[in-house]
C-alpha cells in the first residue's frame, strides 16, 4: 500500500511522520491475508500468550539498522512545509505485544530537512489478534488493520513511514 498526500494542506514534518505511523498500523503486513471464513474455534482469531513480548526492529528491506528510508524533496512546493532536501533514517524501533491483545509500536528516527537536524520518535497503539501464524493489527481509533506473519520470535510489517516514500518490510525479532 502506498500512501501519498502531496495535495494535503500544510502538513508539518512531525504530522507527516505521525500520520505515516498511523498508516503503519493499517499497512499490509508481509504476505497475503488468511481469512476467518468459518466459526469453528480452530480458525477464530486468538491472542496466544506465546506471541506476547517485545520485538526489536532488526532490519528494513533486509538492511541492518540504521536505514535511510527516504531521501528527496517532500511536500507541495507551494506550501510552507515543502522541503527540497528531506532525509529520514530509522535508528531503532520495537513493537510490544501484551497478553491482553494490545500492541505498542515505537520508532526512533533521525531527520535532516533542508539542513535542520531532528532526532525524535513516534508511537502507535492498538490491539492485535493472532490466527494461525498471522497477526492482525487494529489501531486504537479502530481504523484499519493489517495482517502478516508472526512466529518463531519474528513479526514482519510492510509499511511506509514517509508519505512519498516506498513501502518496505520492517522485521522485528524477540
């Protein structure tokens, strides 16, 4: 899923990254969806305790951290928040899955926008369910959700952290 909002009115760089994190929770998680077509208990989503725990971000698009995820201009040239040079590097991150079916996602980044340096982080919260080896995330505002593989101490999420950037696989491991 690619999310672009070049025509969006006056989004600041911080709002762009926060908005992109929200997209994370609804981004398609790596691999295809597995539906819950029947009502038998073997296919209903569950929240197994063995999935709970903290998963640290290891790679982005198969590259070890830190990883530059965007380098180019961003925004609408007619707006005050247009940047000729906008470089985002992900430094570290984690997703924490608790036993109650809640998740907390944190990503630390380094941003250089037209020479100004910003080091900060963004957070996301919501709930998750597990069906077989697939995880389904739902943001705290109830929007969207995604699915992807979970198991063997690993969660892979396909996401786009910058509106004009590419969708990339983010691999988290326990």
